[in-house]
């Protein structure tokens, strides 16, 4: 018992130190983001004309300001000024309307585009009845409906031979910490992100019904502001958890021939008494692992681009690579590579939302299997210890490896307490 208590203390120490490190990281990330935000605001608020600039500032108090001199453009219209103005040019204004880029002398180069015509497409994508919100909502309802039908068809997957009373350590404390760090931060990010997308239309009427229209807006504004802060800062925890999970489990999630047999039998998910062999992670878990890693890396990249707007454009470079790989054959035309900084942000926001929906769908299915869908599955990440019968039914090859390690070290599986 003393050895067991010592091990528990060690586990608690590891988890505690990891939690402290995580809290410090979040705090430093918040300070870093705040410093950048303040620095940018100060830079934008201190824009002044150069010392040798020629201005029409009054020469003395009380004197009238000299009107700006407007030089006629070449080919300017000859119509009356009250109709077209002194320098109206259909070609020039057509270029302005189409999002043409001009030149400016202030630090904000985005001001060189007077009319952001391509922003209309971005607005249509994000509109209340736009495809982003509609298809996103449909994907969430679809996965919930499929899981409900699956539950009606299959029910809860039970341990066929019942509990054995013998436990095997499935995941070490550091593994469980990495998993819950990733899972917990993702849940916060998903909820705060969905609130930013749907909250205005759903929550304001609800709060207005409970209080008043004005108070409903005020309550939502407070929730949205808090959600934005959570979304921006918990993102660092998500990225840390993503790296931890990748480093700890990538070696166990490489594909093998065993996965083909598991997939051929549907992992035993659709039939009772079918238990295909699997190592520490079966083919289904490997698919979830790689989906989380790849989608998580992509959403992190677009998220960092949004956290530091205009500083980390990524889509123009990505489109260059895709064009070199033959994107034109798929889309019918090469992807645009001459993107303005505003276009970069709009692409990042749209892509960030699409990938987020894809991850939410995957994680909902994962949560179902790990909780209600399968008996004994939650213990793997709850206490880290699983019943031997559960392990033999779902990860028989891994149990054989663990038994071989225990025999070589003279250890044994722990009895349930």
C-alpha cells in the first residue's frame, strides 16, 4: 500500500506541476497579446504628417483655411460640376469600385483600397442565412441525429464478459493531462466560437424575453466580450495540448496491417461478440487522432493569423503551393495569389470556421463513444485504469504487450479496489 500511495503522490505531483506550468503559460500569453495590442493602438494613434509636409493649415488663429487645390485629371469629364464633379472619370471610379489598390503615405496600407468589393462575398458567406451558418448548423444536427440512430440500433456497447476485477493502467497521468488540456480547451473554444457565430441571433431574443430588449443586448454584449477573451487566450492551451498529444502518441498511431482487419470488421461496433485485435490505439482511434492533429494544426495556424491581424498572412503562399500541385485542374482556374491583407483575414476567418465545424463533428462522435456509447471507455481517461476484460476485448494486442512487460519486470496487474 505504501508503494501505491507513493505512486499516487508522484502522479499528483506531475499533474500539479503541469497545471502550474499551463497556468503560467496562459498568463504570459495574455500579457504578450495585451502588449502587442497596446503597441499597435499607440502606433495607429500617433500618426502625424512629416515635418516638411505642405498643408493648408491656417497661418494664424481666426484666418480661413485655404481650400485644397484640385488638379484636373487627364481626360477629365467635361460635364457640369454639379453632376459629375471636376475630376470624375468612369475608368478611375470603376477601378475604385472593383477594389483597386492605390498609394497612401500613412502606415495603414489597407487604406490604399477605398472600396473593398471582394468583401461582399465574405459578407454573404457569414450572413444570417449564408452557407457558413446554414451548413455548419446542419452538420451539427446531422452528427447528433446519426449518433441517436446508432444508439437506437446498437445500444450501449457492453463489456461482453463483465468486469474482471483486475485493472490495467491504460494512460499515465501526463497523458491524461495532455488529453484533458486539449479536450477542455477545445470545448471552451467551440462554445465561445459558436456564440460569436450564432449567439447574437439566439441569445439576445432569449435574454430580451427574460428581461428587456436593452438589457438583453447588454447581457449578450458582456457574454460575447468574455467569450472573445476566452477564445483568444485559451487558444494557447489548445495548441500546447495539441503538441503534447502529438509527441506522446504519434508513434502509437502510425497505420499498420492490423488496422485493415479492424476496419474490415467495423471494429466490432455494429455486431455483438466481434472483437478485432488492436494495439494501444485501434484504427478508429487513429483516424480521430490524425483528424484532430491535422485539423488542429490548420485551425491553430489560421487562429494565430487572426490573433495577429495583417502580420501573418498565410493564404497567398498556400495558394501558390496549391497551384503548383495542380489546383487549376480541380477549380477550373488558378487560385488567386495576389491577396490584400484584408482578403487574407477574410480567408482566415472563413477557413477557421469551416475547420472548427469539422473538428466539432469529429469530437462529438468521440465524446459519445468515450462516454455513453461504450461501457468502461471513460475510465481510460478518467482514472487511467481500465478493467482487464474491457482491454482484452478492445485492445487485445496491447494487453499482450503489457503482460510481456510486466513479466519481464516481475510486476502484475493491479486488483480493483
